[in-house]
């Protein structure tokens, strides 16, 4: 029986985790990418309807609400606008409503931004890092979001009628009441998470790219096809490992997306906070042409270790923190 004070991961796994963290820093040092240390306690939560910020109130200042960052993206873009050049972060981030086989509310993220690099070049760099951390080579597949849905779910995510999406959602176990209240994007996200994603990256690294424009988040739209966003996700063994963007630099468009997010949050009954006006100011001042990506370090370790749960690679999970 394991003593209650003992870590969730074995000491051997924790030693490999430490070596992997050192490997991350070596990887970026070799590429002359500067490590940065943005604040974890921030003034503005994210607006993304699928991400939930943890609220913090400080003693002596109970009227002000802060949040723990879900990603260092906003702060890193402010650094980019100030002229930092290529930068990376490796450290802890926090997300609410996330605990399960692949989730712990506090986890380690690797996030980096490359000025003047193409999205294809960034995908190659992500593959290089994952390959290095796992200590083995992978076959690499690139597939569009549309083609992935056609192959794994038998439907076209752009043109399929809503009742076809609802039918797939129903077969996945979503209740009729929930389906009726769901938007098109909510149904697509459910199908991606429960049916398409788990089938991707069997013994490989599968990059899914050209997401619907309605799921652009902080990515630019494809000028040759405005129905799609210049965004990718990486899957291996059915697990999402990374999310990358050709970064949106238009402050007016970003503000409009923030406001749309807040309206959708209100529709779903989710908490709302102020938009990050300093990020918008940074975009107004001028974000360099850049691409960026966030990689779940703990999930990469799961692939490296052949682990089925994130608990196996963490020192202490939430329940035992």
C-alpha cells in the first residue's frame, strides 16, 4: 500500500520528467529562442467558451478579482509586440472544470512563438520536439479538419446539416435536451472530442489543420479560404498534444472575437470577466508576423511512458496536492 504522502508518479518517472524538462530548455537554447517568465496571476481571464479560468481573490483587496492564467499567450504576445523576438515558456497553468484521465486542473505547458516562421515550419518544429522528448521516431501525418471528419465520422463538418451532426451526437450518448440547446460548433467539438480525435495518431503524429473559421480562437483566417482558420492541433495515440496558430495581429478583429465569446458565454450561463485591454493595445502597437503553439508537456510524457492516465507522470494530482 502506497503511503499517503508519496507522489503519484514513481521516483523513476519523476527523474525522467526532470530530464525531459532539461531537454525542453536545451531544445530551445539550441534554436536561440529565449525563455520568458510571464505572471501566473493575471487581471483578465480568457474569454474562450471552452476554457475555464480559476478565480483568485487576494486578502485585503476582496473587491478585485484576478485569475490564474490558463496559458501565458496574452502576456507573451505583449512581449512580442515590445520586440522580444522568438520566445518560449515552460511552466504551470491552471484550468477549471478539467479533471480526468487526460486532465489535471494544474498542469505543465510548453508554449512558444516564432517570428517569420510558417505554420508548416512550426508543425515540423513541434514534431521535432515531441520526437526528441519521446526518444523515438514517429510517422507524421497531415490531414485537414474536413478530411479527418469525413474519414472518422463520415460527415462534412462544413456542409452537413445540423440534424446530421445531432444524429452523431445522439449516437455518442448526448441527451436530446442537450443536443437541442447546442450550437453547431458545440456539436462539432463534441464529435471531435469523442469520435474523431480518439482515432487519430495511432502510433503516429497526426496534425489536423484548417479548422472552421468559427473555431479560429486567436488564429488568422486563411485568405484563400475564409471558411477556415490557420490553426492546427496535434494528436498521438488519440490524445490531443498541441494547439497552434498563425497568430491574429488585427486588434479590431480580436476585440470582435472577444465580444462574440462573451455573448456566447452569456448564452451558456458561464462566468464573464473583462477582456484583456493590454493585449489589444499590444496588437494595436503591432504584433510581428508570427506563429505560436502550446504543447501539453504532461501528455507528451504520457506518450513517452506509455501511460494511460496523466496521474502516472505528475508528482501530485489535485486530490493529493
